[in-house]
C-alpha cells in the first residue's frame, strides 16, 4: 500500500513495494527526494510512449546531482567486479563527465 499526499505519488509508491503486506508512507516533505530516485517510467500513468517523449525533453530522473552520485556509487558496487565493466556519470546538459569507474580522471 502506498500512502502519500497525492493519488499519483501514492499509486507510484504502491508499485515500488515488493512482497505482500508492504506499506510505503511518504510525508509531503519526503516526496521530492523520493521521486528523484525513480526513472520517469516508474511514475504512475507514464507508459513507454510518454516516457520516450519526456526523455526527448531531457526528463529522465534525478533532479539533483547528489542523487545521481548516490545512484552511480550503487551501480559501481553492483558492476565493478564484472570483467570489462565501465561506467560513467555524465551531465547531459553540459556533456561533462562527473565520475567514471574505473577511475579515468
């Protein structure tokens, strides 16, 4: 069950719960930070075509660089032991590479 200030956020929260009997409660001040962690496709009511349109406008996820850095660190933990794995975190607006794994800077 998802409990949040709006129906859309509550439905999105509900879809993120794994397993039976789970509950996710989001206070109004938590919503923006929580939504930053989700792909646009995870939002309730956004299907593949709408997600593609949003991506064309540059809307993917992560509203803030701190969230992107945290997710990048999680990915490094998941993939760094795979032979030949290479990850880079790039600012899509400026093209600047913010981080790489293995570290190439």
